[in-house]
């Protein structure tokens, strides 16, 4: 059996009990180094990868074993489950996790009701159009679409907004910044962030 296991926003306190049970019962655990570092299992089980394509090689090599592929957040929300389902023909079981957007919304005490949830992490999405359509939107970012780059896009399109930025969410060095978009045009952030945009 192959499991795709969500391990939450980062800190091990946010890994759900079901995920811990599945990981403990797995023969092999595949993941990127940061994700593997965040789980307490035997090092002998862990296989680090640097790209998603490597996952398929490991699945083929250890066919018949109980394998868990770990992913940060919830693997069904802009996660790896879609890649696995498209490229692996065997049976899979997804174990959900707390997404970074869920965690961030709770930290800033903002409801997800009626909010748009999107991602510019490794993908293109019409950020400006969605912000114009939705007074509140949450976004996963990456190194090509950092919070400051997105704030510049807001500024270039004359959109006034309050922006909430969550960095290193759930870790001891977590930082949450709240300011107007025009004050964040040149601010440096870590590249893996969650932001919320409230336009007005």
C-alpha cells in the first residue's frame, strides 16, 4: 500500500495522530529533506528526494512494501496527491493534514468562509483577477512570487489592500507581518510563505 501523508504546516506538534500511526507502520518513508527532518521515525526508513520524479523510482524499487510519501500541509490542497494519482497506477490512500492556510487563518483569527484559496507556488494563477473578485484571499507563495512581488503587483494595479504574511509557520522562528501592501514593496521575506490579502 502507498500512502500520501500530510504532516501539517511544519512543527511536529501539528502532525495528526492518524498520520503518526501510518508513518510508524510504514516500511519506507519518502520525502524532501525538510519534511523528513520534521518526523520522529527511524532513519533507516527515510529516503530523501530532490524532485517529484524520484518518488516514482522509489515506488517501483520498493513495490510491495508499505510506503508513505510525506508532504507538508494537506497533500490534497495544491499538494503532491494530484501528481501521484496522475503518474502512479497503483492503489493509494491519502492521509490528510492541517494545511498551512488553515494554520495561518487561525493564527490571525480570520475565517476562511467566503475567502478565495489559491497558490502561486510553482504555478501560474491570475492573482490580480482573483483579488479583485474576492475581498479576502489566501495564497501560497514561492521564490518567484514572494509576498513583496505580489504586493508590487497590487500596487501596479492600484489595488489598496491590507496584507498578512506568515513565514516559517508553526516553527519557533515563526514571523507574522501585518501591513498595507504599499509598505511591503521592498521587504524581504522567506520564499515559502502564506499571505492573506484583504482588499478595500
